[in-house]
C-alpha cells in the first residue's frame, strides 16, 4: 500500500522492453507495450507472449500464430 509520503510516480506511456527467454527486462519505464500484430496496448503486468528472436510482444496466442504463420491467419 502506498502512503502519502511515497512520491514514486506510476509509469505512464509505452515502455521499452528487452525480451528474454522466460522473462523480460524493462529498458525504459512505461505502463504498456504494443502488440506487434494488432497494435493494441498490453499492460506490462499482463504481458505473457513475446518473441525473443523478433523482440516483439503479442496480446494473445492468436496474435502469435498470426505472426508466425501469416498464411494460416483467418
């Protein structure tokens, strides 16, 4: 719980993230990253899907499949 003396601002805007195997590292603080397929913002605390090789995030498993197999998108 934050108290009235805590002056730490909540991150806002888009974060810059380095995607690692099984984890990610925030390079520039922010509240979200964008899905590489849909463009929708993904709050960092909800980020579950990304590509280490492509260094991009995905909002849903369907977005991952679309990116990896565009010929199967539908």
